[in-house]
C-alpha cells in the first residue's frame, strides 16, 4: 500500500497554489509589475509544471511555501546548486532566505536543507566566491 503522505503530495501536484489554499482565482492585479504578474500567473499554474525558476520566484516571495518547499527540497537533493535562472545556487539561496517563522514551524524541512548543504560542501567549494559567501551567510542564520 502506498504511503498516504506520498499519495497526498502527488495529488497536490495536480493543483495550483490557489486551489490548494482554497482561493478563488482572483482577477489579475491592477498594479502589474513584472514580478506581481508573474506571481499571479504562477499561483494559477499546476505545481507539476513548475520549473526551478518558478520555484525560485515564488519561494523568494514566501508564497505557497507549504506546497513548494517539498518540491524544492526534492530538487535540491538531486542537484543542490542548480541554477534556476541567474547563477548556480540561486534556488538554494532563496530557500535559505525563507522567513524564519516558516522554518520554526517546519523543523523537518529545516533539518533537510541543513543536511543537503552539509552533504554537498565539495560542490559548494566549486561555486563562485561571492555566491559561496552569500549561501554561507544565509546558512549560518538558520
């Protein structure tokens, strides 16, 4: 019999953040900066279609973390310093910068992220020095 948590997680991938949070699809925002419009669009995109860049954007805005963080962690386990859009490690950096309240409520995610970081120090040392510095600074804050 499949793990109930895994079944629920896989069912969640068929939904959007707005559906998972029981929000009606809102009208497009009147203030349409590129970021606001992108977040609006992503909140209405099925999770199974999220790219690393989509994850980076929404996580950086602390949107849908309960649903996106498991996806991001799974991705970071496979490729810790994946380049979402800008540079190697940009997804990981945005994950590390997530609001402290989220980490306090989700200690298992926090421990997993810390473990991924520690387990990949050799790859970490291959990154650009500025990126290493930024990642390490955020890692230390956790």
